[in-house]
């Protein structure tokens, strides 16, 4: 008797031991967190009278010829589905009573393409794995949405982000309007879903906090490695290579943003990407780098002396930034305004500018009110952190437990005739990631030290 014919599909592959199967695309993280997030959104949509949510993952973008940029889904899509492939859509129909149906549309299996690009989940497997009511091929996306949206009051979608989605909304609406004589009502509203999802993403669930802690640990270790590696004579790109090596060796899929490795005068350029400059003795090195792990960002900055020993002027400015960060950390607690940590840091930094005689003839309040301190501190002290490094969230909301934000004061002194030369090209930023808890800020990134003596000790070691 003949056995089942070997075929390039699930039925056959699933009977093989795991070690004989090609590696599969990322599975969703264990747990039902995506399902719970969708239920939460569904409750909100029901309270608005119901509607049809449509989110798209985005598509692969070509970098040059046949070579795409690494694909990474839109963060809202990732948050609601955990599904990692391009050309995927998530649809959720919610009625006014809160009954909902969740549907994932994804690329069909394709033996030819899978030989080149890797295994696809495919609609047959996607529903169960990603906790959906059903999954369909993207080829039936339009028909499915037109059917689901009949007699529904609204579409909930991103507006003005994906050209393809904007165009499809027009197409779906017109297809539904064309059914008017058959008694079908088309939705009469398109509601931008961004803010509703941002409100959810702003408060991290336990799964997210655990993932962000792991990302923070990897990045902190990478910073330690880069500090220990640094000596005068290295190029900035060599320091970057140390960071990247550790990120990938520890399992992070990507950087959360382009790594900043800024030596000497570059330390006063806020977003200087690691370049080909050779680091000199007596200079500072500012590293602002973090990995992305399972979709979540980490964001750490440390500044240290290339020689392993701060000069007197470097140390004086450094300690002002440490004190500013401590003040901002103390101001990071539930109920505080988003601006309070920034205001606290500015006060300490401005006092430091006066103490170091970098500004003259001003009172502390005068220096702050005039904004003259911005010559040396021109950015904000933090931002929300999550799936995006500059994460979504309304900064007019008071701080609350479960938010994650950065605390990153800086001090940047460019050469100028009115500045003592010992301060020239001292650019310092210290950045940690903080979870807001009932007790205040819990720092996720102190696996790498901040204290100047500890940094010098680490570099000597
Ligand atoms: N790495 C960019 C920032 O700190 O916001
Ligand atoms: Mn940051
Ligand atoms: Mn940063």
C-alpha cells in the first residue's frame, strides 16, 4: 500500500520530528495577551456603537532591486495580533452589544516562494495559533470586509498612514454604497483608531514589562561590553560593532534605532550616528543605543571617558547630569504631570550651569524663564517607550502605574569664545528606562552603572 504522497504542506511536515522541519516564522509569544488586548478594544468600540476595525501590518519595502529592508510590522498591528509576516491584515467586527469576530487575513502558503523566503504561517494555521475566530487568504480580504461592514455604523482604522489602506477604505465604502438599492447601509464614519490603541499601549501589561526588562538587560550588557572595549585609537564604528555583536548574540532581533556612538566633538551632536572618527585620549564617548527584543525597544545612554578617567571639568559636568537625572527620577511617580521630571532636571542643570560659570549674571529662575539654559540643554528629558522607541501616548495624561518612559537629561558644551576651554566638547547624556510603579520609578536599565566612580572602575576592570 502506498503511503501518503509527500507534499510541501502542513499535513506532511507536521508529521516530521521538529528537527527535520524548516524553521518556522516567529510563533506568537505564549499566553493570551493579544486576545485580551483585542477584547479591551472591542469593549471600547461597542461603547461607541460598534463598527469594523481594520489594521494592516504593512508591506515589505525594497531597499534596492531584489533586496528588501528587514520587515517589521506596524506596532499597533503587532500589539493586537502578534503576527509577524508582511501583507497581513486584522479585521474585527464589533456590534453595539460587544459581540465580536476577529479575522486575520494573511498570505497563502506558496511552495515556490517558501523555498526562497521561508515558511509562511498560512490561513489554515493562523486562526488557532494567533487566537483568531478565523483566518483567510489576503486574496479574499476585500470581499470579506465588504460583507462584514454591511449595515455597520463605522470603520475604525489608521488614517493617512498607509496609502494602500486609504485607497482600500474608499473602495470598500463605494462597494457598500453600490448595494444601497439592495437595502445595505454603508458605514457613514471612518474613525482614526490610533488614539484608542495608544491609550491601551501606554499602560504596559505584565508580558510587556517582562519583555522590556529582558531587552533592557541585553542593552545594559552591551553598554558594559562597549565601555570595557573602548580605548583611545578605536573608531566609533568599532564600538558600534561591539554593541551590535552583543545585541544579536543575546537574541535581540534588531536595534531599536540607529546606534549613536559620538566621540569628542560629536558628543554635542544629539543624534550622531556611529561614524569613522578615531577616538582620542582625554575625550568623552557618548553611546545612545538599545536593542529591540520581540518587538520591544530599550533605550540607554551612557557617557564615559575614552581613557577610563574623567578630567576635572568632565567630572564636574557629569556629576551635574547625574544629579539632574536623580531629580527627574524622584519626580517620576503616579499622578505627576509628564513635564515634572523634565522641570526637575532643568532646575538642577540650570543651577549647574551657574555653578560652573557657564552663564553669568542670571538668577536661577531667570535662567529657566528666559530659556537661556537651552544653549546647553535643548531637548526634553524623556519620552514613552514600548513597541516604538518614541512610543505612543498622550503626554497630557498624568503619569500612572504601568507606563514606561525614559529619563535622559543631558548637558552639551560646544567650543565658544565665552566658554573656558576645559569645557569645550563636553557632551553628556545619561538615559535610563523607567517603569512607573506605586512606589515611583523602577529603573530597568541599571545593569550598566551611572555613577562616575563605578564607570571608571568598570573600565579599569
Ligand atoms: N535614542 C533616541 C532617544 O534617546 O530618544
Ligand atoms: Mn530616548
Ligand atoms: Mn536614547
